C-alpha cells in the first residue's frame, strides 16, 4: 500500500472515555472525536462531562493533535437556543470542530459562533456535490460523507466542490443496516431513538418468522449452525482501500467505535497508522485487525456491492483477549501490569507498541502484590508482576490468542 508521504490523510479516532482517548493519542491518531453531555449520538454511554472535555482539550492540544466534538442528534425546537450556548462553551475550551447533523443546529452554531469550525455528520446523508455545496454556503468546513457512497461517487463529489471543502469518510468499524444510521427500528421496538443517541441495536437481535394463519407459531430464520442475523450487517474494514479513497479526494480517515474498549482503539488506530505511514503490508495489518472482537469484515459500499454487508455467520469473532496493560517499562526480566482478562504462567502473549505489530513473548512467572507466585491471573483490574522481556513500555497493550 503506497500513500503519498507529502499528503497524508488525517487519521481520526474515537474516544468514549479518557482511557480510550489516551490510547488513540499514543497509538498514532492525528485527531480524536468524542461526545459531550449534550446532543451527541451515544448519549447514554460515552458522553464526556464538561470538565472531562476541558481536560481532553488540554491533553489533545498538548500532544499537537485536534479535538472534534459530536453535536449530532436531530434537534427539537426547545434545544436550538441551548445548542448556541453549548457551542460557545466548546469554542472557549478550544475544540477544533463540532460534528453536526441538524440544519437548524448548524444555523444556530454558525450564528452564535461564526469562527467555530463545523463538520457535517454522516448522519446528514450527504451523497452528492450539490448538497455539499449547500452546506459549504452555510459555512461548513468538512463533509463526513454518507456511508452509502462508492469510491467513484466520492470522486464525483470531490471533482465538483472547491478544494477548501474537506471530505471525510469512515474506514473501519460497525455499519448500520439503515440509511446512514437514520433508523426507526429501535424507537419502535424499544422506545429508544437511534437519532437521539439511544439506539438499542435492535438490528442485532435474533428474529423469528410467524405465518399469518398460524398465530403463536414461531419459526427461526436459519442461516447456519450459529443462528440468524438477517438485519445485523458486517463491519467495515478498508485497510486495503486507503490509497483509492485518498485518490478519490478523502482527506480524513475515520474509525468508528466510541463504545469500544481501549484495546480496540489502540489496535485499530495502530494498524491504520502503520498503513498510512507505509510501514506494514496489508496481510500483516489484517492479522492485527483480527485481534480485536469484531463481526465479519467487508468493504461496505465503496466497491459498489452493498449485498456483501449481509453476514454469512452470526455474532462476533473473538479470537484474542486483551489481558493486561503495562504500568511501567520492563526491567530485569519483569514488568508490572494491570490485568483485564485471564492468563496463566506458561501462556504465550503479545505486547502491542505504537508503530509496531504484536511482539510475542512467554509468561514464565506471575506474582501478586506481595510478590507471592501465582499460577493464573483471573481477576480483572489487579496489579501484578509478570516475567517479560526488555522493551515493553508503560502503556503497552498485552493480548493473548484464545
């Protein structure tokens, strides 16, 4: 994979909490996006408080990176005025841009904070150059493209809009079965609107078929021995398409996953950083991406074949476990770690370091807080000391194949 070293696209990573934010920065993100306490699409799980946003802004800018905050719910009338006040707060703490879906919210933010950069969310379903130009006339700096576009259609948009209008596209993570995520299924079945940050992911549920004249008789929709998942799409993986997306005019590669773990953030950001920098091949990086829990991968709509989104198997692929984080640099053949998932003396682990793929080593010994030997670690968030080679650094992720 050959990216132009003089025109590297931005690598934009998700952060659902402070730990994920730090993982994104450490493993190579150029910018981080997160939600705050108001009008963000993951409201119930991963909204930063105002104080957390202030701290995040300080950390991100100290690292020379950028912070984008999602304000991308569709707004009701009584939320328009508060959006303006919230935008003023975000501008005051140095947020580099806000990601917005609602036209009224865009107008209110532009009126209240004319210098605050606005990116149009993928939720707005921008699919053609004329719509992009309308957003530009409203003062928008960047379009986060609708996920339903092919690479050729992205190139058409790029060819028909001015160079100062930036295009961003998702390259990795969960896909929605509905149109750019604008889904009513969760609201109908669970009373939780996906357009208000409360999606219950009803598309991931198991469903049965009932014939009209046989009420009460339910027939499972079989696909394979693991069950059915007719509404649950595959996940996006574009590690082999980055050069083509860049050539089509995409300047920012976006990773989905504000509700994922620090392990996911670190691994995926690191893989795409290596790809952008031309430091590892596609086959090696696909192996890296397979170490995080995921549904089967696909290339979404980019190659013009949306039928590939339909899964041929149910559920997640979980071949690796995030077992610990290094708390210090290794020395004298050992390292102190904070545990996450079980592992035992004699296990083969890998440690993941920024700018490198997984490095294997064997754990020959484990000791508890009192330096008492242990055969197995089974309790999460415990501080233990394990045997380890020199070279492990504080913050490195340790993982195990299961």
